[in-house]
C-alpha cells in the first residue's frame, strides 16, 4: 500500500474518531435571563436541561468560592425539578445545608463531597414556587472545619430560565 493511501486512511480515521467523541457529549447555552442561564447537555444517553446561577454576594467575603445553584431536568431518567447546589468546598454533613427565601426554609438533606440535593420532589416543587415569587435566596452551608458560609443568589430571570429549560427537555 502506498504512503499516500496509508496517509489518507490515517487522516480519515482521525476525523471519524474525533467526530464520534465530539458528538458523544455537547453543552449548549440556550439563553441568559438576567442573573440565570439555561443550558442543555446533549449526550448519547439523553438530554439534561438545567438552569444555573452564581452568587451575587458571598460570606465570608475573603473566601472566594465557585458556588452555584441549579435546577435540572433529565427526562431519560424521569427526573424533573431537581434542585442542587455547590458551595465550592466539601460540605460538613454534621450541619444542615439550608436555603432561605423570606420566611421559607428548605433543607438540602443529601450531601456528597461539594454538592447537595433535596431528596423530596414535593419539597423541590415548593422551593421552585418560592423562587419564582422571590427576589433572593440564600444558601447556608458549613465546610469541614465547621465554618459557616452564606451564598446570596438573585432570582431575577429565574422564571424565564426555568421555563426555557423545562420546555427544552419535554
């Protein structure tokens, strides 16, 4: 076989190999709605649609962390309205991880490493109603040494971002 044919076969193999992995997972930003954004993760196993936001204020101020608040939809797993958060550190599970908006309080009762979830979809739906009506929600957590952090999230744009994610995954 000539070197040219070997080279052509090699380059076609590389192109096919790369395109296979490129299509296996793709993250698309669907929109930005004030302080929230909607994204869709396309995988071979199905779609994951979610909204996310960053804190507008963090306490303590000196400790900059990569915190986020999410609401996700995974129709192939029959998951809707899944609320999760990360505060940018491994949670101390001896203390409650709490979301507060006005007089409403919601406990993230599942924590693993740096992420936390609410186990009850009924509670998640109540929290989403609160988030649609509110202007701010605070997530309080504790790191491994027991120090408290509070992340303040704006809810401006949440309803539009949420509705866009929900529509994208139905």
